[in-house]
C-alpha cells in the first residue's frame, strides 16, 4: 500500500517531488538545487540560486521526523543559510484520505536579526485515483521570521502523474498577518510540472505573487512572476 508521508512533507519542507514508496522505518536523504529558493510563496534567497539537503525518517506507521537546510550560492548578498527540524504524526483515514500534523522549527544562522520561528502545520490529502493527489494545508506561526507577527496560511495543491515519469502540479495559497506594517497579506500561485528518472527529479514551474517584488521580509522578497527550476536527487 502506498503511504503518502513523503508527499505530505514535500508540500512544506525541502524534499519536494521525491518519488517514494515509503514504509515504516524508512529513511530518505535528498539534495536539491533551485534557481530561486521559495517557501510559502516567499523567496528566501532574494532571487538567487540556492543549494539544499534534507533527511527525513519515518519512525513508525504514524510518526515521522527530519532535518533540512539550504545555502544561497551568491556570497555577496550576505544572505544567511536556513536550517530546520520537524516532527509530525499522520493517519490514513481511508484508502483515499490522509491527515497529518507537523511542528516545524526554522532557524537562520548568521541573520542580522532574530528570524527563527516555529510553524505549525495541518495537512489533509485526498487521492481520488492512483495518479492524482489533492492536498490542503493550514499553517500558523506566532512569530513569523522573528517579527512578532502572527501568520495564518491556507494552501491547496493538485498533482497528477502523466505516465511513469512526467507529472503536473498546481498550487494556490494565501497568507494573512496580524501586523500588515511588517508585511502585507499576499496570495501566490505555482503552475508547472516535472520529469523523474530513477532517483533524480527535474521540476520547472511558473510562480506569481499578488504583491510582486514590493514587499520584503529581511533577506526575503516576494517575486512575481518568475520561472523557477528545481533539481532534486534522492541520495538514499
């Protein structure tokens, strides 16, 4: 039976697009290169390429954990690296429905200010067919990028496999803040697809944001629109 743990994590952590037939006590190690490193519709690399790696471990049928990080390749920008750790629980409600909850702690070593924050996520996934996955995600942070600003996010995504190697993906999300002086509310879109061959996945997507490049969070900025390429290698 297919267990959708990796798909749940891929929606919110760094190992997106990994092919997986996860089983209990499965460990996955991945490396990733992005032309622009996005998280929840926000560029965390100021529009520059970045390299990342992740390790996630499915401890039991219901419990999983992992660590991840990324480094911006343009040193002159003085953009700090991002690292994090998460732990989550998930349950299959039926053959088609799966629900999970994740606590995701994010750190930014070398940042000018205190940008670390804890994000809580809840995910509901529906697989109406063997080739389709529809995912709804709710996320909340009490101290978004260390700005004393509460954030609430709602995201929906649709993924369809187009044969054994190709897939298409569409994502739409909206985030709201308690303090709009620090950052305006925004919506974002992602539309694209990818190609898998063995343990390597190449993804190309078009991304847009309602605020364009006018809003910033420390080193991050809202990009609209842009074409983003992503290369992921599942090492283990």
